[in-house]
């Protein structure tokens, strides 16, 4: 009998409370109090627009929850104002944890408010306890339903925003690479990257036969490549960086540089397998933005056609190819048949794959690059200058003519062999 009386009293008390609270003026006071409690713990919500959207969401939630208190219903449809607030949080770039915290703090604020109201009414302890249990159960269901639904809304909006930003960035970059006229100041602002500076373009990718890179915390393998170019930007440039994904495991990047980057063999360029990097030549303004990228793309083409480069710094150095190193090989290699004819014609007996021929080709390349100085070539090769003189004599015997006759063409042929092999 007591349970029936208590149940009737509880229902009546709730009905009276809802009737007192739903009028606009009272509801506004309650909503303001709850919002102030949330904002005190989450300073990001003090912004005028954020606070306005929060108030609209809280007001709509309050009406829905109060209306359901007098009924034996446990479903709380999430109002459109709450979806709008979740989208605002996503558009502002806040983490989803901020949204979740709003609802958990909102539940705390609701329980605190109701506890205070019950204490003021001085109800019997058993009635007060039953009311608090009912209110706690309802607010828990409300928060659970809201969080589950609005997390989906937040994630959808965040993904939409990221796609839009990436699409806009890609469109601007494509316009620049196509050579179209752009408003440099406006494009720089939209890219978050200054186009009037000096640019160093990179193409970063992974070996085709390698296992895919494991995803980073965001689920994107490209995030791994992002961190590599961010390291380059921090150590080689002025900190300015623009990236555009060009595939599931490939990235285009531009680094703002104030001076000349380190030499190609500097350890700072080093990367580990399966990552590979192609580097353009630094150049300024929108023309340089486009040209340096074209060169990086060309260097990648050479890298993917080339035999594995052997360098004194090991495989990690060979994984980074600079256009300045392979420009001649790239230009000559655009016509494969013509390049092979050049190699055979200029190198003759030296164009064979045995170790002795390879050693002679290496010596000849160093000698020609050192402007025919046996001393300088010997330092490059790490041998005695007389060894260089002997090998040059042997090379002239095999070629059947003096090096003075065909030096420039010989160097082009050697550049191609170094990259593409014999």
C-alpha cells in the first residue's frame, strides 16, 4: 500500500515540477544555470557562438527530457539543436572528447540542480530518494542515447570538413601546377602556406613491392609520410610546409626554405625502407612552386626506372634521389633507345656488366667531374693518384681515342649508366 501511495505522490510531484519548469522564463533560468556549470569546466565554450549553440541544444534537450518525465517512456529523441551543436564542435576543430564531456558535465549539473530543489521542498526521505533514483535513471538514459547518436553526427561532420578542406587544397594546388593565374595572397591564405617564398618540392612514396605502411593513429598510412616531411621541414626549411596526398601511400610536399638545402649525401636526408623520396631544386614564387614539383616528379620517374644506387651512405641514402643529381640522366632517358645507343657508342668496351668495367667507369666518371684532375679524382675514389693515371690510360686504350675528343658526351653516357646501369 505504501509503495502505491509513494508512486502516486512521486508522479504528482514530477507533474507539478514539470508544469512549473516548462514555462519559458523558468526554463530559461534553469538552462542558463546548467550551461554556466558546464562552461565553468570547459572554457572553450565561452565563445559567443559556441555558447549560443550550447544554449539552444540545452533548451531543446530540457523540453524533451521534462516532457518524458511524466510518462513511462525511456526513449529520448535527440533534438535537431543538439545535432547542430555537435556539428559546431566538429567544425571548430575540437576533439570529440569535448562533446562527450559536455554531456557528462550536463548530467552532473542536472543532478545537482534537482538535489537542491528536493532539499528546498523538504520532502520525506523515502520520496526524495525515489525521486533522485528516477531522475538519475532518466538522465543516464538521456546522456547515453545522446552521446551515441551525436558522436556519429560529430564524426560525419568532421569527415565532411576534412574532405572539403583537402579537396579545396588539392584544387588550388592543381590550379598552380597547371600554370593558371591565381591571386597569390588569397591562395596562400587558403592553403596556409606562403606562395611568395622559396620552395623545395618533394615526392614521398613507398616501394611498390613493399607491404603497405601500417596506419597511424588516424587510420591513414599517409600520416607516416606526413611525419617524414614534417621532420624535413623542421630541419631543412623555415618550418613552412604544405602537403597533398597523391595516393594511399604517396604524398606531394612543399617546404619553405630560406637558403640552400644540405648536399644530397648529407645524413639529414636519410629515410628507412620502404619509404622513398624524390627532391626538386629550390625555386621561388608560384613558378618555383610548379618547377620544383615537376623536377621532383621527374626524379621519381628516374628512381623507379633506375637500378639500385650504390652510395657510401648505404641504402637509406639511395632511397632519396635529388633531381640535381639525375637531371642529365632524366633528359637523356626520355628516349630509351637513343640513350642506349649513346651509351654503347660512347663507352664501347666499357659498357659491359663485369666488375673491372664498372671500376673503370667509376674512375672515368670521377676524373671527368674533377675536370681531369688525377689528384681530385683520387680523393673522391679513395685511391692513389697514380692509380687514377693508370686507369685513365687503360680507359683510353679500350675506347681507342683520347678523352679530350669526346669528354662531354662521355660524361652524359656515364651519368645514364650510373642511374640506369648497362
